[in-house]
C-alpha cells in the first residue's frame, strides 16, 4: 500500500514537470531534449539517442553508431533531429505536418555508458484552429495582381534567448472560403498549396534574427485572406500577429503596363512600315506602267511619220 502511494506521488510530481505543448493540425513542433555534453564526453562507449511515444511499440527515431534510423512509417517522413551532430548536447526532434494522431507522451532517452538522461514531452495536436484569436496585432495590406508583398512578423529576440526550447515559426492562412491551412513551419514550405508554395518564403532563414516575416511574389486574387504568424519557443508563444491581405485586379502593375506599351508601339511601327512599303511598291508599279505607255505611243508616232514619208 505504501509502495503504491509512493509511486503515485512520484508519477504525480513527474507529470507536473512534463512540458505540455499544444500545436495546430498541419503545423510543426520541436520536442526539446538537451543533455550534459561534459558527462557524455566523459562516459565510455558510443552515444545512443532514442525517441519513443506511448502506445507505439517501435522507436520513432534513434541514433546509434553515428547513424539515424526510423521505423514508424506514419512518422518517418515527418520527423528529424534538429541538430545534425550528436555532440552538440541537443537531441531535440522536429515533427512537421502534424495530425491529431500525433498527440501523445513522447520519451527522449540519451545513453552513453553509465550516463542516462530521460526527457518526457506531452504533445496535443488540435484538430480545429481559429485564427480570429489573434489579439490586437493586425496589419492590413492592399496589393495589385502580379505584385510582391512582405508580411511583417517580428519577435523579441531577448525574450527568445531567455526561454527554453527551440524557436518555431508558423504561418497559416484563412482564405475567402474560410479554409485554414498552414503554409510555413520554420523554414519548411508546405506543398499542399501548389499555387502558393513556389511563391512564398521566409525573409530570414536564421531564427536568431527576430525576423519571422514572409515574402510572397506574383500575387493572385486567391492569395487574399487572413494570415496568422505564430512564433513559438518551446511551450510558449513569443509573438502572434495577423496580416489581412487584399489583392486587387483593377490596376495592372507597372511592369505589365510598360510591357503593354512597348508591344503596342512595336505593333504600330510594324503596321506603318508595312503600309509605307506597300505604298512604295504601288507607286513604282504605276510609274512603270506610265513609262511603258508613253514609250509605246512615241514608237507608234514615229512609225506613222516614216510611213508618210
């Protein structure tokens, strides 16, 4: 009885210290797992890093002998280590294109010789997302079809450095049909929107600049909508703001107008040159006919005079 009570108290205390991370379906999450580099370097053997999730038998991803292995088909294309070097002290992993099925309690186990480090992270993936809950940070932008736009989003870099976890930048859009989808997670551009994926990118690929703005080129009317920028650091939201974009069709961009003017000018010049050439040819033809007629008349008059003589 006492053993059960002690175990219950231990698990309750442990559960209160487990990071609770909520993310939106289609977004991404970085599961933090840091370990003591000095202790690992002083231990014998090779380092093994293993990530598992409750109710899944096989490891999701693990590093052994310097090689990375994945064994769960559902997650294999979407999970990866944040650090490419096992000696950095960072065993965190990032999961993209989240689904509600990804919710669960994740375990990070770092082992090397006698050194063992266990980190637990609880992830909840929300099936629904309401971008209307964005606070007061709203910017409205109007652009014309074919132009480019930068959607602003900046966060306090000092606050980011003081918080635990990794920075995750997420951009989502709710379009005119009230359909919401995630466009960018960190530097990953989702290909689910083939019309926009090649045209949108982060202004800065470095998450230490405090700049989470995105650029969209060759705007179309379908790009109009409500864009939401969310900057996460571990379990906390560092910054969130909304940009309302309206793409107008009534005014062509300057480059298109210049191209149109050049095309019309060239077409008019070609038409005028053609008409002048045809007129010149017609004039030459009339002149040649007139000269021939005069020659025949003179020749006929000359023959008449000879006959009379």
